[in-house]
C-alpha cells in the first residue's frame, strides 16, 4: 500500500493516478460521488474536488467516507488530520457534560429560589415538583 499523503488533495491525486476504483480523472470522480450522494450534482462535486486538491478547504467526514467508497479504499488512506480523533470527540463530550452539569445547578437554584424542589416520583409518573417553603406548603393544605 502506498504511503499516506499529507493532504486530502495529495491523496486524491495519488488515487486518481493509481486508477483506484476505476477512477482516472477528476470528472469521473465527480460523477461517481454524484451517483453515491444523490443530493449533490456533478458540477457541485467538481467544484469541491478542485478546492480540496488546491488545499482551499477540507472535506467533511461524510465526504471523506464517500471518497473512500468511490475509490474503494480504506479510510486509513486519507490523512489523519482530516479525521476527528477520539481524543477530540472525548474532549467535546466532556465539555457538553460540564455544560449540562452547570445547567442543572442553575435550574436547581431557580427552583430553590421559588421554594420548589424536584423529588423522585413513581416510575410511571416520573419526578414531581413539591413546594418546600412553609408558606407555600400551607397554601396546599
């Protein structure tokens, strides 16, 4: 297997030069991508391929997968820098969990301010909100 190229453009050029997947030109690649992805026209794919080859942009992960399918090559043929790393995905997940935790604290503080509390309920009904302030509880009686 040839070495992995440094950019997506170099990879595309190398795969076209190899004739991978029967694709020997940019036009054939654009046609094949349009067949695989019915949402985009051949002309749109041609513009994208030109930008990728010149290094003006990088394809999305979905486009990379379509390129792999079109050329009939494994994902490892494309540069690692164009793939989201597991570390990056885990960092994003941790950031989202931290935001969710902060949001929960804000909601709980708001409930406390209003004299309310969320308590576990029955499995069928789910959690319920109860009044915690003595004056509010007296209003329920």
